[in-house]
C-alpha cells in the first residue's frame, strides 16, 4: 500500500484506468469469442446442415421422379414418348448422383456416413430393378413390367425413401442440436460478460474510490493546515506519508510552516534586539552631542594654530626658495670648475704623449751613436792595420768615436731627464684625473643638494597648499558639525519611531501561535531629548589654493576600533535617510 502511495497521481490514475480498460477488453474479447462461436454454429446450420437437407430432398425427389417416370414408361405405347421418358429417367439419375455427391462431401459424422452407406445399399438394390423395368417397358412387356414394378420396384423405392427420411431426420436433429448449442453458448457468454462487466464496474469503483481517497485526503489535510496558518496557528504537526504530488505538497507546507515558525521566532528575537538597539542609539546620541561640542571647541583652537603654522610655513618656503637659488648658482660654478679640470686633464695627456715621443727619438739617437762608435772602432782597427798610411784616418776615427761616445752620454742624460719628466707628467696626470673625479663628485653632490633644495621648496609649496586645504577642511568641518547636530536630533526621532515600529511588529506577529508561548511586547525604553549645540564661529581661512580639492572621508566609513556589526550600528545606518552622517 505504501508503495502505491509513493506513485505519482498520474501513474496511479493511468494504472487504475488501465486496469478498468483491461477488464473491459477482457469482456469485449469474451463477447467476441462467444459471438464467433455462435456465428460458427449458425454457419454450420446454414452452410452445412441446410445444404445436406437440401441434398437429401433432391435425392428423394430424384427417386420419386424415377418411380413416376418408370410408371409412365410402363403405361406408354409410343416409342418416341417412351424414349423421351427414358431420357428423363437418365436425367433424374444424374440429378440423384449429383445430390448424392454433394451430400457425401458435407458428411463428417460417423452416423451420417453410416446412413449414407445404408442409402447406397438400398439404391444398389433399386438400380438393377430400374434397369430391368425400363427394359421390359421398352420391349412392351407390360405385364412383366407391371408385376416387377408392383412386387419389387415399389418396395425398393419405399426402402430408399425410408433411408432418405432417416438421413433427413438425422440432419434436422443435428441442426436442432447446433441451434441449441448456439443458444447455450449465447447464454453462457452473456452470463460471463455480465459477471465480468459487474466485476469491472466494482473494480473501477474500488479503484476510483482508492485513488480519490489518496488524492482528496492529503489535499484536505493541506487545506486544513493552510486554514490554520491563515488563522495564525503555526503549531500544527504535519506528517508526510507519501512521495507523490500531494506528498510533495505536504512536504512544502511542512517546510513553509517550519520556515514561518523560524521567522516568527527570529522576529521575536529581532524585536528584543531592536528595543535594546534603540536604547543604545539614544545613549549614543547623547554621547555624540557632547563629543560634538568638544569638537567645536577643538576646531577653534585648531584654527588659531593653523594661522601660526601658515605664517611659519610661508617663511620656511621663502628661505627654501633662496637656498635653492644659491644651490643652483653653486652647481653652475662647480660645473664650470669641472669643465676646466677636464681640459687640464686633456692637456696633461697631450704632454705625456709628447714626452713619450721624445724618449723614443732619444732612443733612436742613442742607437745611432752606438752604431757610430762601432764604426769608428772598426775604422781605427783598419787604420792600425794600414800602418803609417792609415795614421791620419785613425786620428779621424778616434775623434768620431769620441764624438759618438759623448753623443751617447748626452742622449742617456737627456733620456734620463725626459724619463723623469714623463714620470712627473704621469703623476701630474693622475693627480689631475683625481682632481677631475673629485670635481665630478662635487658637481654631483651640488646637483643632489640642488635637487633636495628643489624638493624642499616644492614640499614647502605643497605644505602651503595643504594648509590652505586644511583651512578649507576646517570650514567644512564647521558645516559638518552643524549637520551632525541636526542629524543627532533626527537619529533620536528615528530611534523613537523604530521603537514604535518594533511594538507594531510585535503586535503583528502576536497572532501566530507557536505552541510554546505567545508573543510578549518588550518594554519601551525612555528617550533623552537632545538639545542643539551652539553654532561654531567660522574659521577665517588664509589665502586658498583652489588647484586641489579638499579630501573628505566617505560618509559611511567607520571610525577605527568601533564595531559596525552590532544591531544598534546597523539600525543607525538604516535610519539615516535624510542626510549623510560624516565622521572625522
């Protein structure tokens, strides 16, 4: 049963209608089967029994016609008439044979075949008599023919007719039996169809009652629950017994009822929270009023201090500007000194290069003097070998050698002096290069000092501009303080309205019955009327720079260390609907 209740309504309706339709189909099938059986029996009566009876009647008529024709043949004397009667006898025999063939094809029962056999036996006796009688008649042997006709032929004809009557009675009996069987089949089929029809009706009623009950009962429970909820009673316990559409409806109502219970309980808790929060808002408004007065006096002191600070910052800015100009001049002088030192370094480098070239030239002269000395020595040797003839040449060679030695000594002295000069020039170049680097560092330091002085000047200007903006901010803070004073009064009125709305909310949810206790309205706390603070004297600002806007903090930004997640804070933010609350 529970598995049936878990089926969907459409499935249950389909199964119920399907069962009823199956029963109706069974009734229709049985009816059609019975009608087919009756039709078969009636067809047997019409197409078989009646045909067999007609064949038996045709056979009997043929036998009677043969008997009559044989009698006529005996009585006739004319040959042509006799031949005509003989032809009619042949036609009657053929008709009998054709009717007998039709009957033999249709006979299926043993009794019918037995009767046909008896008929054939009787006809087998009649046929020779018929031939003999026709022969006597055609030979005009009327007396023999008459005697044979009366003594043997007529009894044989009656015997055949008796058998044919038996066959006819048998076929009529079978027709009656078939008719009776068809009637009995009709009665049986009718009774069975009535029984199945009654069962189908009862089953349909039972299925309809069951399906209707499984649908209307949960719907009635759902309607009862909905009426209770509409009346404010949400303490009903809803039970779900199925998984069909009505079960899903009850599940939804159960979830809705539980949600309503949870919401009402949350509303009850929320009203208590609102009452507490409204009391905190009133206390906070009083505290805010006193802090606003303190802030107003602090603004006056801040304005006076800002006037002094403005004059000091202006003087610092002027001094910084003059120091910046001096630093720029010093930087230019340092740059010129660095340029001159750089030129000196280049000149010392040229002198160093020229001294090195002179040393090279003196080296060449020293080499020439050495070679000249060697040549003079060789010349002296050759003059000594020549004897008296080479004595004059030896003197010249000796002088040349002496000159070469003095040239080499002078070259060495010059080379030594030039070397000392080159070393001193290199040392001077290094010192000049060091002086050049020192000048570059001086120039860089002067530039950095100049940049720092420029930054100090720019910072002083920005300080001046910032102080002007602070003056503007103080003026705006004066206006904001006045707005805050007005908003404190509005917040007080909003807190009182919030308390009234909380009471109305309690009364609204008091109609709901949770089954545990009724809603009790919380006590309303008292409120303190906030007195507006005195107006604050506007601060006289210094010369304002309108190039930069005054930076303001967003109205909804919370102060550091203050929690904004409490109910009181949330309600204060929600009640602010007429103006922006600015904190600073």
